[in-house]
C-alpha cells in the first residue's frame, strides 16, 4: 500500500458546488498554496440550480458557474479543478459517487482532504450533507485493497489519506490564521458573481465579520475553523 511518508503537501478539496470552497476554506487554500502545497478541487455538481432567475437556464448557469470556479481557483493558486457534474440539489451519497471519489484519491494521492462537515447540526442542504459523507466514505474506501479493486491497475494502489479538515462545522478544533490572506479570500469569492452579486463592499464586510468572529477563540485577527480528523497509518 502506498503511504504518505513525506510532508503533507498534497491537498484535495471535495465540495458540492462551485463557491463552496471559497465560502468554506479559501483563506486556508491560498495560504497553503503560497507555502508550496499542491491543491486540487473536486466539485460534485456544477451548481446548475443555483439561481432565482427563471431566464437563466440550468445548462447556461452550470457553464457560468464552472468558469467562475475555475477563475477563483486560479486566483488562489489551485492546480486543477475537476467537475463530476452530478445534478445540483439532487446529490446523494451513492456507491457510484464513492467509487469515483475513491478513484480520484488513489490517482492523486492527497495527504489531506478538505470537505464539508456532514454532521453539522441542522444542515439543511442535502447536497452539503451528501458531499461530506461521500468524501469521508471515499477516504475509507481508497485505502482498502478489496474495495473497488478494479481501480488498482498499473501504478494505482490503495492510498491512505492522513488528515481530513471539515469546514462549516459546529465542532472546530483547528483554526488556520488567515489574517494575511483575508483579502485573497474576499477577491476569490467575488469571482462568483452569479451567487454573490456585484456589491463587493457588502460581501467583504460579511466575510471579514465572520472570519473575525472565528478568530476570537484562537486569538487571530481572522481565521477559518475546521474539525480535524487524523487517521491511523
């Protein structure tokens, strides 16, 4: 079995929709990218239902949101963005989704996976619950020789993720100081104009206030909080 014996320098972010990474962990992403970590995004849907405009059809919206996500990711230093294009609003933690995510983990071999906390209290959006649960289930599957063994071809082997960081959590036990990255986070979020609008001043105030509140407990000016899971090697 392949194992993460080097530094934890490869990161995979698994989220339900374009803009989820920017709302959940963009300050940490840009900080880690600047420190030399290689980061990729896996978006399970393209957010094709994310509009109240009846004239903006799902196909057009999906293309727009994918482009917004690629631009935001590029600004943050993300190396690659992968879209699985499951239907927005209908995401389920299926065997096939876990199979796809397990395969991506085995191929890209991330040391760290960042995803949505599926156990957040009263998490209403079913896509968010499904994305986080599928990501964690895939972390387990990817390390096992006899789960999805058809994927183990050539140099592809089981891969053991070392840590998971769950954002949008009620149980944070790890905080990343993003005081020097808060403006990059705001700028990346502003790229998602179809979702946040064009009033960047209000967006900036909202993001700063939230990050300031999160930073109070660890004593940072601005922070992002995560539930960190460490897996036995």
